[in-house]
C-alpha cells in the first residue's frame, strides 16, 4: 500500500510555518536568503531555517527550501557555500529549476533534490530525463491534465507532486517576461509584478480603441482541486502542494485545515467518501478570486480567466487570533485583526477542535474595562468562553452570516 499523500504548504516566515504545520500540513516549503523565487517575501535567515527544521522535525514533519531561481553568472560563486549551509541545517530537500544547481547539489552535498514547477515538466520523457539526473521528486507543471499525470505516474517510478490550490500564471509558471518589459522586474528571479492582473486598453487592427463594458484583462482565476482530491489520491500522486508564500497566516490556516479534513476523510471513509460542499464555501470566503480546476479536466476557456475585469475585495473575515486561554477563569486573550463588536456572531476554529460558534457579549480591554467595539489594529482584548481554546486558534465571521 502506498504511503498517505503528503499535504505541502507554503510559509513566508516562521509564524506562518508554525501555523501551517499546526493546522495539518505534513511539510512546508520556504525561501532562504538566496536564490529563491520570492524576492518580495520576507524569506528566512539561516538561523530561522535551523529553527524551522527543528520545529518541524519535532512534529515528524518536513521542510523543503526553494532554490529555484534562474541563475546568472554573478551568482555561480554563491551556490556551493549556500547549498552546504542548507545541508548543515538538515533541510529535507531543496526545490530547484536550474540544471547547474542540480549539478552542484549532487556533486557537493547529500541534499535531496526536487524539480520545481518552474521547469515546466509536462511529459514522460522529461520526467525520465530528470530522474536520470538523480532527482527524487518532480513538481509537475500546472498545465498537466489528469490523463497526463496518470500516464506519467504509471510509466515512471518517481515521486510526483502537483499543485492543488492557489494562484495561477497566465503563461507557463515563471516563464513570463511581461514583468521584465513593463516594470523591469524579473519574474524568473522572484520579482514578478503580475502584469496579467492589470487592466488593458484594447485596440483593433487600425489601433482604434475597442470599448467594452469593463476594462480588458487576462488574469487567470485561482486553482482549486478540492472536488478532485479523492480522484488525485487514487492516481498515486505523492504530494499535494498549496501555492502562496506571500499569503496571510489566516489564509494558510484556512486552506490547510480544509484540505487536511478532505484528505483524511478520503482515507478514513474510502468508498463511502462524500464530498463536503461546506468546505468549498469556506475556501471561497478566504480568497478574493474565483477558483476552478484549470487544466486538470482539459477545459481551459473563458470560464477559467477574467477577460472582462474583476473585483478583488480585501478579505476581512479574519477577526482575531487567540494568544492565550486560561482554563481556570475561562478567559481567552485575543489579538484583533479586523473590526468586530458586541453582538457579532462568529466562528472559532483551530487544529485541535471543530468549529465553535460564539456571539460576542462582554468584551474587555487590557485594563479590564468593558468595551463594545474592537477597532484598533492588533488590539488586545479578553472574552469569557466556556469551550477550551488553544493558542493560535482563529476567529472569523460566521460563514453563513454574509
């Protein structure tokens, strides 16, 4: 029997790494101080990578480090020392796209090497080629259909990782150069300015304006494979990957916890598994773009992109995070993340319990004064609640309230 599929989550910093692992991820992928494709993320120092690995390994979980930048000559001198430092940190694997990084890792370290989706691997022969280079896992391009994924798994004995949730590129992942031309920010070196999400003027063959109801865009909708998790498990995929190292702790906690539940139900209920549409509702609420299966079902048409504009409203469902819970007094200490007030009906969720419905009654400030409104950024307040809560539990607007 094959091992249970791995749930792999992004982490932009130590807080989000710990949240991802607490909420059910089996492994996380992070960016180090050099050579990774998230130049605008905070990224991890070497000391933080050591702390991250220790934290994960104490939970019997894994940490992968992205070294997936496309290298230029001036960076060649940095490779060996950096890879050796990662090896000393005891990271579980590195994720790479440039063949020279693979060569140096194989020749100078014992690091396990995974091939990044930036390599755009979509066919059996490419997978065989990379396996022969000594790689242990291939992160397939997000453009693979389910038939192509299954054919690769059936014909090549190597671990296969696929994306199951998150943002999509309008071009092949990381291969777009529009950002370079329009903003001088290199998408292949971590600086993508997401030109595909801009609004554009349309011109006809005579360069006359084409007027529509809304500005033209070719922004892709997000990816969500929640409906297909059982099918993907049965295909024999090794690891399910969530996109989003720039995403918030709330987003990571929500998405990871939903996929954790769905995956576990697939294994525990087996032939009796029934897709839970309520999970889909929660996922839709924590993001600001629609999501679809994209290429998986060989359907890629106007339903998969925004051609006539879209509205991306900042999500304000995340109300607060539990900092502490005193079981003797039933008092929870909360750090505010969005406005809430007395009388609001909310949900409290966490990795160690189900959804708790709660209506704010008495809210106390740090000095013990009763207040009706919590509207200061990261304001610390206290509430009385009989259910046991845990540090890092999260409070959100009730999904049925909107």
